[in-house]
DNA sequence: AACATGACTTTCT
DNA sequence: TAGAAAGCCATGT
C-alpha cells in the first residue's frame, strides 16, 4: 500500500489544496510551505500524482512557479487548463496563469 | 545500501 | 522570452 497513509504532513497538504477557492491558484511551493513542508514541492506533486480518481480535491488549482501547468502523461494538463478556464482563470498566450490576479492568499480563505 | 524516476525550482545560455 | 542543465526530496526497484 502506499506511502501516504495517515501522515499529518500529507493530510496538511491535502487540506491546504482543498482550501484553495475557485478562480484562484497556488504553486507547489506555496502549498508545500503552507503545509509545513517548505522545499518539498516535489512531494506535493507526488501526492497529487497518487490521488485517487474520486478525490474531490481541486488538484487542478495547483500550478508550477510562474503559473504554468506541469506537463505529464494523459489528459491531465488539458483537463486542468479546461477546468481552470471554466472557473474564470485566465491563461496567457504562453499557456500560463496570471498569478498577479489569480494567486491564492492563504489568509484570504473564507 | 545504491541507482533510477518524477504533477518541482532555480540558474545559465 | 524560451530552452537546457543541475539541484533537491521522497519513493520504488
């Protein structure tokens, strides 16, 4: 079975991602830092990669530094972008999100 | 224990 | 501004 079972760190990451409101996005480093795992951005990515299918977790709101989508196998990236656009997130011609406007602030969680 | 892989980040060219 | 290389952390073989 898998790595992340009941580790509080992992739960914190999942909770942080789940706290990201629609129309806003956060970077891997941002989430990791909030979860108390600063510098472990890759761990966040790994967690999301292991996410089960039925997870309601807004994984699509997690982007790279600069607001770009991490390329990976499958319809992941395309679906991620589609979902974000549906939430009102604007993508630049470079395929990146304008963090100046869409960046999520942990203090602004309703 | 060592090597290889990956939803990352930073720096250099 | 875009592309390639190196570095860092955790997992799996």
